[in-house]
C-alpha cells in the first residue's frame, strides 16, 4: 500500500510539468510543458529546458533539476507545510539510488533504493518513534528473501520469506 502512495506522489510530481495542474512557486516562472518525453519552458519553445524547476502540483511543492529537457539530479517534493515529503535522485527521468520519504511532521517514514525506476536492494519503513516497522529486499521490483516486521518498541513480530514477490513462508516471532 505504501508503495502505491509513493508511486502516486511520484506520478503527481512527474505530471506537475503540465500547465493544467502545476503553478510556479515564485510567480516569475512558467510551469514546464511536457512534450514528446521532454520538458520545455513553454508550449512554443523548440529548445528543451535546462535548469532548476520549482512548481506547485496540487498542494505539494516540487523542485528538481532538468538537463536538456530530462530530469537529472536532485528531486524533492514538499508537503503543503513545506516539510520534505520525499527526496532522491533522478537520471534520465528515472528514480535512481537512495530515496527518503517523510511524514508531514518531518519524521522519517521510508528509505529505499531504485535502479532505473524499479525498487531494488534494501528498503526500510519506520514507526514515528524512529524504530523500524519493516525491512526487506527488492530484486527487480519484487520482494525477495526474508522480510522482518517489528512493533513500535523494536521487538520482532513476523518473518516472511518471499521469492519473486510470492509469499513462501511466514513465521510469527512474538505474541503480544
């Protein structure tokens, strides 16, 4: 479920380039226009945009780097209260490397890694108190291996084993 929320917010950020839902933050710039997979400064420009884009999509603020019409480098989404909602890197319009996701109050919610826009490697989800809720590994966007979940004190609850996103085994570690 959390991955769906993350993907929804990422989609909002991606489509924030469309003049219909994005507004400039500083009042001086025009929202970028997405055309043929590239970002342009306006609908008539023939030269793709290069620079830092700051805009507002719905109630979220979006800030990212663009090189020759393609998202490259830092990508940040802010909650309406201006706290960071997510931060990571993009390369060739795709999420890459470590991404961090936060709650509106600023507490860390998730840390995960992407390779070419696909969840890969270690992912961790956190309780508001900073203790890990769940941890596991993605391989090519699919859960694989042992996934562990914990209560808010850090006590293990379950260990689930996955193979290519299919649940193979589930063990209840502690009963409360």
